[in-house]
């Protein structure tokens, strides 16, 4: 595994932005980058222009699909973006294993082939299914597809030893 990681604990927070049910979060990512909503979401974030892409379970999603929400923490104002109603997704307090990728385009595919769910186990963690999502993080420095990104997995320490 060639991905740098760091463990962080975050209090509960909410991501507010645009959202769709999809088989690929890349669909919304590409659309928002093309149509100007990317910049509008950054403005919505106010001082913190970090964008979070959250892949989460949704009961309304058909099999092999999920909800993908691209938004900000603590929006500066409003519940609409260019006339589009915003979606808010509360995220519970958790420990997060954060993977750093230096080049989004070059490393994203390999990162998924390496399987982040397997990688968290190799690092002594287990995926925290109570949180039940994962997050793509696009810092304000992300302006082109070859810029760095982070990927956050909610985790708990793996149990050690055997219980009787």
C-alpha cells in the first residue's frame, strides 16, 4: 500500500449541497464541475471552501446504487443553489482514517483497486458501519484534476485477542 494515512476524530457535522442517487459519484462530480455549481458550492462554504463528496446508503436507491452528495460543512447562507434545493446529510461523530492522494486523476483508480476497505483492516482498523458512508475531500487548493485529494473512511480499532 502506497497511500499516506492519518487518523482523525471529528465531532458530528452536516454536509449540505447537491445530491443524487447514482451508481457512480463521478456522474455528479463531472456535472458540477462543468455547469458552475462547483464554484457556487465553494462560495456557499464561506471561509471554508472545502467540498465534501459523501457516498451514503439511501433506502430509495436501487441495488448497486447509493446517494452521492457534494457539498460543504456549515453553509454560509441559504438553502438553495441557483434555484436548486439543497440536501443536508448529518454525519455522526466518528474516528476517520484519512488517505492522502497526491494526484486525483492518476491515483484514484489505483486507490479503489487497492480497496480502501481492505486497507483499513491491514492498518488495524475496521470500517465503522454505524457511520455507514465515506467521504471524498476536495480542499480549496483542488482546482484541476491532477491536484491532491483526500478520502475519509470512518473506522474503529479492530478487536484484538479472542473472546470466550
